[in-house]
C-alpha cells in the first residue's frame, strides 16, 4: 500500500494547497516536493487527522470505511458506482469550480480532503483503483473494527 508521502508526491502544487486549505492547514513549503512532505507529516498526526475527518459528511465517512473494509483499496469502477466519480479537473478548473468546497459526491470529498489516492496496479490483473494511504488505514482501522 502506498504512503501519504508517495500519494502527495503525485499531486501538483495547486492540488496540495487545495487539500491543505480544505483541512485547515497553511503550507509553509513553496515547492511541490516540500509541500507534499509537509502535508503528509501534518495529516498523519492523530489530532489533525481527527479534525480532517470531522469535516466529512456521513456519506463520505461511509465511503472511507467501505474502502478500509476492502483492504484499503477498491477498483475505480466499483468505487465510482458506489460513491460517485472524482471529476478530472486540472488546476484552472479546480480554481474556477472549487470542488473542495462543493464536492460532487462522497468520493470527491475524500479526494479533496487528501484521504485517498488513485493508482494503477498490474497484479494480478491490470486495474486502476482508489486507496487509503497506509498511515491513514492504521489510524482508521480501530474505529472501523468497532463499527462492524
């Protein structure tokens, strides 16, 4: 499973800043790599993680728990059917449409809170999937187990 740092290193600077603003952080870093490392460090602190999850809707929390219960990952097609699609918006479109403030669905809410990533895996069959980074799986696992 990928880490928060690996996940955030794949994002552009504008998305990292949007995630930080969504979860109530202001990044001191001024380049993409440093911002990804800083954001990953902040989000995996239990108090910041609790604050981040407090801002989620019940539907988004349900989607996050469903991802955790699916071994922390779910094929993109399955997740889209259950929770909606994350719109493919570039930096300009994100600035115009403010998807972090008005997410189209629960999956998009998780994306703009920085709680999920998207990756491609060719084992055992090639597929793209959404995943919860390993540090967040660790933080969430006890609360998910208590709900089952």
